[in-house]
């Protein structure tokens, strides 16, 4: 089991470093169309063939990994920061603020998340610039994904409120804002770190869902979800089996993250 | 989800079940493993009860309220998963309606669908909690 986890870590490091070095590794620009080699089979010039617009699949896959695997942790960071601040404040203040927080997070937890994403995403313009749409998609995931981690943060902050060091800081005359940020939120860090790691595979999959529906990152810029859209054409997949590479990468990344996170759990 | 043909209905259900099954399995497994270590299960085993009886009366019974709550939550997960499944398999259902509404910027449809789905989810959760409360009360 331990070897399996080390192997999973190796796969993750390899995929992440390949996606970071996408500009160096990819043989062609991701948006360049080679009109004379549309739907080409793998060859020396196009190691994984080209898609139906004549774009090199390998370059698109590398850039898609970069978009999905770098922005998902960023979205997780946004979600956990929001969770730490809101959950910490609710747990620390208690009373009415806590009750409002609980009702609000209940509402967010009971809304089916994909319907919520669809509604909010369709408020944003579809014809935005590709980079803007990528940032907007993941920012949306981060902003809407706060409720679960925030409940955990609140539960821990409730325990911290009664602790001796918070009492001492209060007696020393610290301002409430400073108390919240220094004494509460900083001590929530281990909990928030766990929530951060758990959120990454969820956000990678959420982007894949949105991309599959054509509501994620917009076209010239590739993302893992966007590349999965091609699999809709079953006949093409049978004749060009290398098209399933994005799906394999996606399953590999989420599976490996799962294994590595399980390891963290046991060590703790 | 209301699919047009018999073939479509089967595909949809199988795909949704495949999405939900692993999540439910791991949660249920953890829950039952936790109960397996409880004192009363140990005592029942010491009394020489059969494994099947222990599983049904001493492990499943106390877990039933949480399992029913899980069933309520899984309705929400299934409705969420139905969007990509129906969009991808071209099945006419709530998920596909929401997807088409999102693509064509049909906000009234989207908002109403979200409210409808939330109502269904809340009803399922409440139903699960109620049944669990009634059963749990009868068991004690």
C-alpha cells in the first residue's frame, strides 16, 4: 500500500511538472490549426495526432493540464480562505451571527451544486476572452464551494473560543479583529489545510463537468473538461483510440490525489 | 429521470448508479466498521449470536438513521450527476433541460429548475429524517 502511494505521488509530480513546463514540452502552439493534417493519426510531427480542427493533441493536453491543475488549487485556496474567515468568525462570535451562518451554509449545502453553477455561470458572458473565462470558472467554484469547509472551521472555532489562550488574549485587550485573525484563524490552519487538499480533486472534477457541458473555459484555451467533449462522438473514439488520453489523465490525477490524501489521513 | 425510450431510461439509471455507488459504498463501509467495534456488538458476539443476526439487529439497526439520511443526500447527488449524464447521453430529462437553458441563457427556466430541485432535495432529506426518527424511536 505504501509503495502504491509513493507511485501515485510520482505520477502526480510527473503530471504537474509536465503541465508546468507545457510551453517547453509542447511541440506546437495549442491554438495553431494545421489545415492540411486534420484528424491525423499519431506521427513524428504530431505525437498524439490532431483534432478535427487540425490542432496538435499533445500540446492541447499539456496546456489543458496546466489550466485545470493550477487553477483548481487556486480555487481551493479561495474556498478555504472564505471558509476560514466566515466559519472562524461564526464560531468565535456565536449568537445571532452563528445562527445566520448556519442557515446560510445549510442553504448552500442543500442546493444541488451543479444546478447552482449552471445558473451562476450562465449569468456570466459566454463570449468572454478565454483567459477571463478560465479565471471566472474557477473563481466561481471557489466562491460557491465555501459552505462545507466553513462548517468544519466553525466547529473547530467553537472549541477555540473557550480555550485559555483566547481568554488571555482577551484579557490583554486585543481588538476583536486581531483576536479573530491571529488567535482563531491561525489556529484553524491544520483543519483548513486538510480541507484545501480535499477540495482540489473536487474542483478538478467540477471543472471537467462544466467543461463537458460547454460552460467552462472557452474554446481556444484547452481544459481537461473541454477536451472531454470530443469523446461524445463514439465513432471517432473507436477509430482514434488515443482521443481518450484526457479522460485517462483526469482519472489518473483524481485517483492519485485520492491515494495520496488517504496517506495523509493515516499519518495524522 | 423521464427518458423517452426504454433503452434510454436504462442507460441513464445505470450511469447515475455508477456515479453514486462508490461514494455511498465508502461512506456506508466506514459507518458500519465504526459500529462493528461498538461494545454491544462485542457483547452480542460473546453471547454466540449468528453473524447475520448481529449484522441485521446490532449493526444495521443503529446505523439505519444515518443510512436513511445518506439516502436523502444521495437524491441531491443524483440530480447533480444527471446534468452531465443526460447532456452527454442525449436523454431528455431535468438535467438536459437545465443544460440547454444554461447554454441559451434562459434564466427563468434555470432559476425555477434550481428551486424545484432544491425542493425535491429538501423533501427527500426531511423524509429520510422522519422515517429514521420513527424507526429509531420504535427500536428503543
